[in-house]
C-alpha cells in the first residue's frame, strides 16, 4: 500500500472557464498559495478485479476518479493495475474548499510512487489537472502558477514562483456553511463561458493580472498582490453574476465577513479577501496580523469557524 497527502490551495488569481473541457485546460492562467492546515490523505493498493474508490469511508458514486483512472490508462497509456483508492480530508468537501484539488493531487503523487514513475513537477501537475484543473497547483506547495499558451494538454502545467517559506503569508478561512454547493464549478464555469457578456473581458484582464501577480510575488509586494487578487476576484464574481441564470455561491455570512475585512483595511491592516465557488472567505494577511484577523472573523455572526490555514 502507498499513501500520499496533499493540501488544497486558494487561487489569488482565479481560473474560471475552460478552453478544453475533456482535457480540463483552463481558459486563463492562475496563481495560488497552499492551505497548509487542510490536508487530504490518500492510499492506494492493487485491487483484484476492478477499481474501487472510497471517499471518507463511502463508495464514490460520482465516477469522477474512476473516469480519470480510465483516461490515464487509455489516452495516456499508463500501464496501471486495478486500484483500491481510499481518501479522506480534514476539512468539509464539495463546499468550495478545493477538496478535488488536494484529492487528485494526493492520488497523482501516490500513483507516481506506486508505479515508480519518478515524474517531475510539471508532469505530475498535468496528470492531476486532468482530474481537476486546480489540482495541478496542489502537487507542490508554495506560490504556484498554472499557465500555458496553447490549447494543448502538454502546454498547461504548474510551476513554483516562490517557496512558501520565502513569504509565509497568513490565510484565515471563514467557514460559512457546511452545505455542499448546488452548482459544481465545472457546470458553473461552462454556464459563464456560454452566457456571460463579461466573459471575454475577464479572459483578457485576468491574464494581465496574472502577469502582474507573478512580479508582485517575486518582489514580495503585498499591496500589488492584494490589488491584483481583488481584480481577479471581482472579475470572476462579475462573470458569475452576469451568467444566465446567475451563479450565486455566497450567503449572508460571506457578505458579513467581506464587510469585516473591508473595515480592517480601512484601519490600515494589510489583509485582503478572496472567495471561490462556495460561501467561505479566505482572508490573506501579513503573518503578524494573524490573531487580529482571526478574532474579527470569529466575531462575525453566522461564521461557523475561523481557521488559520497557514502556520
Ligand atoms: O478545479 P476546479 O475545476 O474545481 O475549479 C476551481 C475554480 C475556482 O476555485 C473557483 C478558481 C480556482 O482557480 O481555483
């Protein structure tokens, strides 16, 4: 039996929309940091007859991992026996905390070890990307960029821009619901691509912000990072809200946390927020403000938990 673990990540520059559905090629580049307190542990062993996938103790009925294993064996020609996969996470899944990212990344790392593939980071990230595009950014930790120029499988892989230790930003996560999301990210982003009048402007603007962000991370410029992350978040939100029918992943507590963070910003605290396809708010701050940010989030009515996701 082989075990591996991976962390989910939060994108500061978002991807929302694909240019190739089956190959899960994002329509825009993205850049993330890991949520180190959250973890998915995955173990695999050779099965007798067919693949078996058990997530948090329950047989996986979605078929998502089984499909991905078929792609690895079929399209990529990986010589892999039937597997029993067992995976569990220490955080809520399917509610916008990127459990698919850490799940596919951990499974990719386990397969790499079981089959002695000895793949480098770009190759690992491409395999993980075929399961979930954000998983490409979870095969390693640090400030991770997922970029590519052509609409081809081999062109889109992740690279490390900076070690996390070189700029250990804090991330406090406000858990605002335990209910799974009603519209999956995959369905939501396809709806946006097909119906939102803001979609094309989003693609162009987000690439510019990505390039600015790589420079901001390299220079460890918090203000520049916050400004690009703000653009990317509100750009994605505009596209979600202008989709037909509109996509709404937030609840009242989400909005209340955002208001609390805006108040902290007005008081000069170096903190910014971002959200994904779910109600939780990820608040990124300079490390010395961890206690203050956490206390303010915890005091917001409706917040179920405030978790420091980075040491
Ligand atoms: O990796 P997916 O296909 O589940 O999509 C994730 C999309 C966002 O979390 C909203 C943005 C991102 O870049 O992680």
